[in-house]
C-alpha cells in the first residue's frame, strides 16, 4: 500500500515538474508564430479568399511543415550555439556577409512594421479614429512596454494580445463554407494566371518571413534557454506552426465563404473595413466589428513587437552593442534607439496616405524575394555551425535542402511572374 502511494506521489510530482518545465521553456515559438500571422498576413489571406475563393487554401496547408522545418533549424542553432543568427553569420562567414544578411533583415522588419501600423490604422478608421491617433498610440504602447520590461514580460504580453487572432477560427465556422466549393478550390490552381501567382508569392512571403528566423534565434538566447530545452522548444515551434496556419486558413475561408461565394468570384478588397464586412453578417455589425478589430489589432501588435525587436537584435549582433531586454535603456542605448527608429519609420510611412491593402500585399511579395538569401544562410549554418550530434546531416539534410530550395524558388518565380504579368 505504501509503495503504491509512493509511486502515485512520484508520478504527480513528475507530471507537475514536466508542466512547470514546459511553461518555463515554451513561448518563443508560439510568440514568433503568432507574430507570423500579422496584419499583413491576414490581409493577404483575406485578399486570397476574396479574389480566388479556396484556390489558395492548399498553399496554406502545405506551408505548415515548411515553416516548422525552417524555424526548427533556427531553434537548434540558437540553443546549441547560444548565439543569435547575425552573430553566427559574422563568426562563420565574416562581417561583410553578416551585413548583407542583416540588411535583408532590416528591409523585412521595416516592411513588417509598416504592415502592422497600417492594419491598426485601418481598424482605427473603421471606428472613426484618425490615422495619426491610432499610430501614435501604438508607438507609445510599444516603446513603453519594451523599455520598461524584461524578455519574459514582453513575451507574456505578446502572446496575450496575439491570442485574439483565434477569433478568425470562430468566424470560419460561423461562415459555413460549402464543402463542395472547398474541395473544388483545393485542386483548382490557375498557375498560369499572373494575378494568382502574385498572391502565391504573397502567401509564401506572409508565412516564411526573414525576420522570424532572426527573432526566434535571438529570443531563445535572450530567454536563457540551452540545448537541454531542445525537445520542448521543438514542440513549442510545432504547435505554433499549426496555430498560425489555422488562423490564416480561418481568415481565407471566412472571406471566401462570404464575399467570394456571394459575388460570383468578382469580390475585391480596397480597405480593412471591406474585410470586416465578411464577418459582420454572421455576428451582427457591432459584434462583428469588435471581434474583427480585436483579432486584427492583436495580430498587428504582436508582430510589431517581434519585428521591431528583431531589427534591434540583428544589428546589435553584427555591430556588437548590448542587445538584451534585461538591459535598461541607459545600459543599452543603441538597442532601444534602433527599436524606436524602426517603429517611427513604420508610423510615418502609414501616415503618408498609401493604399493599405496594396501596400501589405507588396510587402509580403518582397519577403518572398528575400527568401533565397535568408534561407541559404540558415541552411549553411545548420551544416557548419553545429557539432556533429546536432548538425543537419543524412537523409533529412536532403529533405531540408529540397524544402528550402523549393520554397525560395517558388516564391521568387511566383513573384516575378506576378509582377511582370501585372498581377496585384
């Protein structure tokens, strides 16, 4: 009897310890994946559903294992080496190559911040709030949060606001998509159409983003994780990959089942409010707008946090300035200055009066064009910067190479076909 009680107590203690360990380690993967489904990504998914119905749904599903493979390599590099992505490139390939890599990062981060600010500005306009008011409020919120908190605090806030994206899973179910239309759309892929290929590139760039790699690797290092946390970190990444693509699927299906299905394929989106109109018929005007606003603002805020921090981390890894959230602004002035400048650039661009929907689509296509450089460095580091036990090798090496080459190649090809052919 005593032995039985001892075993039960031991199992309870072991289970409790495992849960506490999971909660302590998990976070960077879910954070970066929720940020992956940012305002620009949601707008891209919505435009895909409005223009092509379910024809881009299969792309979203196929991207689940692809984004996991990419981010798992990132996690492996960070946990095993204890260094950020830019720092590793500098050590292995030299300062020149490191600056090339970080240059693509800064471009991607600037584009991301613009899309996040534009998403929030679009939501503000729905409620009659001027652009300058909504963007200024975001700038103040982000600067205050980051300059007064630790990494763990920032991570908790980021996940908290990012989880509002789950609203689009609810709207997908309420939209009641026609199973027959979904099935036909999954196999109807007009690859010869430039407009379709433009959105293929945009969807690839909306899911496999350059700044995700830099952020994820720097985040696990800044959080103090080591190689002993690799298994949990992989699960954290895998769960995040599924969640982020479910949200993208939710937005695409919601808009396809409402705007596209009821417009005989002639729907278009010109403003963020147009996307909201796909939700309001099922939830009512007020409830629909509130839920849409929460989902869009949550997606934009978490991505704004991640993208702006990534730029500050990445440049610091090449230049060598202090770059941790554990340092105060006085201790790491350059880190916080870069963070603030990136946010300011995004706000100013949005206030310039550009078309927010088209701006977001072009930013995602730009991400697709940057993938060859970013993914090549990632693959080479996984081959050269890791000890034998963790190095990318064997059959899996060739699988990863095929995935990376195929994704980057398709992204660039689709972008070129879409742009040259006049797609948008």
